[in-house]
C-alpha cells in the first residue's frame, strides 16, 4: 500500500548495490527528484526556527532525558512550507517499501525538524515501541551541509554487530524499518539540522 503524495509517488527506484535490504538511502547525486536540494533544506531550517521548540522526547511517556537524547525538536504537520519534505519523504518510503519490505502503510506521522548543537546526540534506540506500535518505517533527511558540523553521524545496526554509517550529503533521505537499532553520535562542533518522519500502518501481529 502506498502513501498518496505528489508527482514523486511513482518515481522508479533502482537501489545502488551498496544499499541493503535493511535500509535504503537516496542521495542528491543518485536520486535528484527524491533528495532535497540545498535551497529546500535552507527553507526548512528557516521555517523550523519560526516554530516553538521542545526538548527531544524519549520513551513511551514523552520523557526528557538528555543522557539518552539531547536535541531540540520543532514539530509540525503538512502545510505549504513542509509539502516538499512530506512529498519527497513519501516518495522515498514508497520506493523503498515497494522494493524491499511491502509493509502495510496507511500514511505518515508528524514532521520533526531536529536541531543538534555541540553535545547533541541520541543513543542506540528503536523508533518502534509500546507507544509507537504503528510506526513501520523511519525516514531521516540530512538538512545541514556536512561542512557545517563535526560528529553527528547517523548509524544503523544490521544484525547484532554490523554497524553502517549513513551518508551525510545534504538532502539525502535515509529509510529503514522502525524496529532497527540506530543512533546519532554526538555533535562535536557546529550545528546539525535533520528531519524525521515515520510511515505508519497497522500493528504487527
């Protein structure tokens, strides 16, 4: 089942050889119609700065624990300013899901625009859990230029010990099942902006 979006929805997906069934990424070089442009990233960051922030929550009851997750979140929904990230993320979800997993998907959750400053991080975790049983796929977009910060690497664990570093190229969208372990290493200098959205569907049985 696909997420309804714009013209991007039927963009053909031919994953490069280095992509694994357990995750997929869409870089501007390989997928210019899915990845965000620099101007689109700049516009989203500017939009986020106008939204009231809240600390990044962890766990089932919206707890704040900066030892686990240290980030400022600007949460929003679908509107004229966020249509581009919503539609392109839908295209990434649809392409990867149709090719690899064929999960039942009924739509997308809210959009989080995340701001990491030095020390900002998220320890190893899952996006799927008791409060988030409808999350099927996680989608993360790199909004910052990698030259603007140090650290802040997104890593995904495949199996028990196989750790993969995701591309930092600006505008890249990474998609993976929400039950997979992943983390964001601490930012050591500069600022990192990213966006996260979840594709949602019926609970696993």
